[in-house]
C-alpha cells in the first residue's frame, strides 16, 4: 500500500522501520489534530468577545471607537499578555504531572496558579484604573485618552476573570480535554452578543456597557469551566477539592511563570511597537490603518499555529512525564511538518485573496492596494510564525521557558525591532519595512529554537520531567 507524502517525509527523517512507524505517525497525527482543532476554535471564539464589543462601540461614534481600541491595546500590553504568559507555566507543570500519572498534582498546580495570578492582578488593576493618565503621559490625544481610561476602568473585573480562565483552560488542555473548552467559549460568545447589546443600548451604558460586557462574559466562561471541572467524571482524579498545599512553594511556580510571561510578552509587545512606530512614518493615518489591518489579519491566521503549539505542548509534556522520550521526539517531528504544511497552505490563501481582503476594512482604493501588498509580507511572516509557534510549544512542554525568553529578547529586540527601524526609516520602505523587520526577528527566533530542539537529548528531558514532578509529590502519592 502506498504511503502518504507526510508519512514518507517523517519516516525518511526518522530512519526507522516502516510498518510500525506508519502506525505511530498516523496515531500521532490523529492526537495532534484532535487536540489542535478545538483549541483553535476556542481561541478564536474567546477573541471574538472583545471584537464584538468594539463593533458595538463603533456604532456609537469615532471617539468611543478610538477610545475602546486604544484601551484594548493597552489592556493587552499591560495585563492580558502577562497573565496569559504566566498561566502557560501550567503547560509544563500540569502536562508532565499528567503524563507521570500524578493526577492530584494538577489540581494543586491549578489552585496555586489561580491564587498567584489573582494576586498579580491586583497591581495590574491599579495600572488599568489610571489608563487615561498614563496615555496622556505618552502624548496621546486628551479626548481619546479620557475615553480609553473610562473604558479600561470598566474592564477591570475582566482582569481577574482572565487569569482564572487561562488556568482552567490549561488544566483541561493538559489532560487532553479540549472539546469542553471550545464549547464553553462558543456558548460565551453567543451570550456575549445579547449581554453587550443589553448593556450598550437598553440600559444606556454606551461604551461603558461594552467594556463591562467583556468582564461579564469572561466570568461566565470561567463559571462554565469551573462547574465542568467539579461535576465531570473526566476530572475526578485531577480535581479532588481545595487544598492548603496550593499555598506552598509559590517560588517554584514563579520560576516557570516569569520566563513564560516574558516569552509571550516580548513577542506580543514587539508587534504593538511596530504599530506605534507606524505613527511616525510619512502619512501616518494610512500607515497606521494598514498596519492595524495587517496585525488583525495576522492575529486571525495565527490562531491555527497557536492551536498546533498548544497541542504539541500537551503531547511533549505528557510523553516526557510518562517517561517516553522517543514518543516526544516523534511528536515534535510531526508537528513541525504540520506547521510547514499549514504555513504554505495559509500563505497561498492569503496571496489569492490579497486584492479582496482590503475591501472588508475600507472602500478607499489607496488602503485596499496597500493591504494587497502587505498580504504578501503577511504570508511570509505567517509561515515563520507558525514554525516558531510550535517550537515555542515544544519549549513550554519541556520547561525551557528561560531559554525561550532569552531567545525572544534577542530575536525581537536585538534583531527584529532595529531591523524594522532600518527598513522603514533609513531605507524608507515604509510600513512594509516595519513588517520585514519583524520577519527578520521571526527567522532568528525559528533558527535558534530549531537548533536547540534538534540538539535535544530527549532521554535527559524525560529524566528532568520525572524529577520535576516527583519533587512536588508527597511521599504517599509516589506509587
């Protein structure tokens, strides 16, 4: 029977017996796609919530829309990216504990993360409270800063829900329970349409209602997942109730959480920086508009490699925790090939729709033409971004967050941002040059992560995973 091209490529790379490896590759593909699909859907649906709110605010006028957009960007940079990154420490901790069959530890890790992320949210809430004043210090328009400040204050309850939500998502994801995550996100997005409309229009809260509706919907999502964890038989071994053990050994969590946060934040902040830099270019209104459209487009297509990255993080951490290093290595090879295939397919689609896509955002021909040119650049950046996404997922699964943070710092802030400035302002390539600079950073990031992954001793990683898990286990549980 003829082998599929994907399997042939993987077997050629592995150099192992055919029949057994064909079955292994097929099984691994099924596991990763089954994990990645719902994670992609869940991530898209979670992002839809803030998008819906901004759409409602857009019908209230230009000033509310500008304020809401700026508040969302500020919130992402100063709070949400940090909490998302810190929660990613559970990819390592929960994933490896589940693989090692130390199931009760998942509940302990989740509670510890929930408690510590709530504490971290307190100073972040103070920052959000003074959003308007902070934006004024950075020279933003007074009216827009005031509108953004009001919007951010009404979003503060969202901050505390977001951290808890990410803890629940990782707790379930590392157990290969992903369909409920997608279903809860879908139900929340559907409810959000109604909640946002009621608060904005019938109750007359305007943009404040849109901001508050974000918080309401995120808390609904947290409640749905919390109830599922407590009543589902799938979690009966991993959730055994609240324990005082969760308040111990916070330092071990922060050792992973802080570099995890840096991995996420350093990358996300670099994309926000190029939007800010676009405002310094000639014709800043056009450049900023097109860069914002490009960033939004890149974020949408990024959800696919994000799902693959979440899947490989779970697969690698589970296999290392279970003491199966060769299975972890095979999982890495499969996901890299999937990422390359996805990058080529999505890139082809972006190229094909480049003259159509701009019309979804603007009727101005200059904008549409510029967006069409940028789509070619986005197709290239998405290809490399997809590979780095899955390799970053491998890093989280192995517990390499410190290495990942150092790589991201060097790739984006020593190579990426300076290259963007060089292309855009010295070589006068404009907004396209800013994005080309980011591509340079992505290429360096991919190269360094690939070198580390290829040179990995998977037997040693499995030993480290076992050590990490059992150092957190009570003697009675180590059976």
